[in-house]
């Protein structure tokens, strides 16, 4: 089983239902990497494996009534090293939030 996704970097995640341009972000082989630790997107060895979900995503977006998107392929590279799948999350870290039932934090 495979997991593939692309991101619309210029679209607002809440206010924009679709975008004209996406970029491939991740491809995981869930059979051998169930914890999604190593993305295979952009590897020359997995370019063919990424082609099917790439086409399927574009078709699903148009079937939903949106304009046909441009999905940019991830830059090709050879194996070696862990790629960061979402740098904004991994580098920025989680931001603490207070839920309504929790008392305000005092310094």
C-alpha cells in the first residue's frame, strides 16, 4: 500500500478549496515503512510508482469540478539521507494551545 500527497504552497489551507498549482510532497511505501519515516518522492527508482497517484490526484481534482491542476514533480535525487517531509512543522515545532476548558497559563 502506498501513500502519496502533494501540497498547494500558495493556497490558504482553510480558505482555498483548490489551487491551480501543487508540488509533490511525499510518497511512502506503507508496507515497509508504516511509520512514514522515509519519503520516496523524487527518487529516480520510484518515479514510476509516483506517476499513478499523480495522475489519479489530478483526475480527482477535475472530477470534483475544479480546473485541471499543475502538479509539479518533486526534484529528482538519488537515495541518501532522510528528507524532511514538512519543514514548516518539523522545524517550527508544535505551538501550544489552550482549550476552552483549560485555565489560562500563568507565568
